[in-house]
C-alpha cells in the first residue's frame, strides 16, 4: 500500500494542556460523534499504549474499552497483515514522522477489514514528542470493489486474448479459402492481393478451372465487416468452388449424354440471388462479379451484381472500364442480370477490384477513385503483373496514411499471353 509521510516539524501542538472542563467535554463529544476511529497513544511510555479511543474505534474493531486502553495498537494485526506495511509504520513512529497507510487488520471476532490508518505525531511546546494520534477508516467496501474490478479486468483481458486468438485462427481459415497470389494457367498470367481492414474480411475471390479450356473467376464483397461478413464470404466461397462428384452451382445437371456444361454467368448470379431469398435471411447483402474466360479465344463473358467495373488495360490501345451493372445480391427478389463479353488479346490485362480499392481514403479524405486507379495501372503496364498490383497497393496505402484502409481491399489480375 502507498504511504505518505511528513517530517515532525509539521506536527501539531499538543492538545494536552490545561483547559476548561466545558471545552474538554466538547472536544470529547466531537471525537465520539465522528465516523472515523480515533486513538491517542502515549509516546512517552514503553510500548506506546493507547490512552484514549473514541466510540467509532470500538465499533469498527469490536473491542471494548477494557481490551483497548493501555495496549499497543498492534493487536489489530494478524496472519495476513503485510509485514512491509508494518515495518513502514514502525519506521515512521521511530522517526516521529506522519504516515498514512492502508493495512489489513482484524476485528475481535477474527474477521478481516481494510484499515486506512493515519498516524500524526504530537509535540509539546518544547518540541518533545509526547503522543501519537491515529485515525482509522474502514475502507473494506472500497478495497472489495477494487478487487472485484481488478478481477473483472483480468477476466476481460483473458476474454480479449481468447477472442484475439480465435480471430487469428478464423483469419487463417479465411486465407486458406483464397488462392495463392500466382496460379499457373496455360496462356495466362494471374496475380492477386488481399488487404483486410480488420482481422476478418467480407471479401473473397478465386479462380476455378471449369475444364481444360475455360477458367471461371469471381470476386465478391459482403456488406459490412467482422465475423458475420467473413462467415458469409467463406460460405459463398464454398458454394462457388466445385467439389468433384458433387452438384455445383457452376455446372448444369448432366443430360442424357451424361455430360455437364457450365452455367452462364448471368444465370449463376440469378441462382445466387434466388438462393439468398430461399434461405433464412441473414441480412448479408453482397456484390459479386463472376465471369468465364475462354483460354483459347480470349473471350471473357461476365455478369455483375452491383460490383465495381473491371478495368481492361490493353497491351496496345486505350484502357477502359467495362460495363458493370445489376442488383446487389439479396436486394431484389427475382432480379435478372445482364451478360457482357470482351476479348483479351496477348498483352491485355484485366483487373477486378472490390470497392475498398475505389473508396480508399474514406472517411477522412477524398476517395482514391477509379480514375486514379486507371492512371496508376496504365503507368505500370510494362511492369510484371504482380508488381503492378504491388505498386497500386502501395499507392492506396500512401493515400490512406495515416488512417489505413477503411474497407477491405481485394484485387485480382489476369493477363493474356501469346
């Protein structure tokens, strides 16, 4: 416990001088009326016995007058009383200092209580130490409240640590559902970046081989952040990733010839929207862009459900932001989606984003915007595909400094090679 000390020069002048009986009675009456326990010990006698204690002291400790008077106050100490605090009090008494400590004491019935003890030396007109005045305050309720608060804080800290561990584990599980930054596809270069703004993200993307000639690609963004958005994005990833031998939303049911064909992008989005309304609503809307790339012809057929427009950076010629319209999944029951087609030639690059890239900088400053993204990626068209994404991420990071990303940022890039 903390203690405060003051040198004896500041000690009070002794009240033990001849006074009228009326004034003395009034002082005794006042000391017996206050809530704090007061004792006066004779510093001139061996053991410094108590020669006076007020009513509050007896009430706090449970002792009687006969059990207190002419005894040293150490009888309040017990097995769990802190020895360092005891020694601190003894040193102050030896040196004639004023001291205040908080110490665990014991009542007559053996029950413990926390005692805030202030000891003040009293000197006579010759500066001779004659008495010590002790003021005792039962602070057990306050100490108990502090202990409860300390225990609650410890439990909260343990809970936070457990939550952080679980979030880290969930984040690792979410990353396991994302493709590696580079995927080997004949006739195609690929690259990607994933920058969640929190431990868990609502973004997800993947490249899925439909057959030897066709590659499906999707990128989605669940509205919101945190565990609910991350859980929904992982669920959608499982839905959009075919498992051999099991039905998939990406493939038609096998016909009489026992061959299945893949579902057109517009119908994939319609099926996702229909699935959303068929299940119990979780309130997790999401945008998605889903497309199929013909690796031989370079045709990219895609549909968008409210997702940011893809950017086509031509190896030769002007860049363009492609068409991207359609209702967000879960916004409108029975929604239909348009289908768009674009051809990639050798050297052409296709970039897909979540809106965290476009809106980088919000809410503290102006958003980065699609036109700045176009400018950056056009300037680095001669860089390696992965390097171009790294440069864009660096530009977005600098734009957001020092606040960091307000939303998850995901980027997928494809480059047709000869």
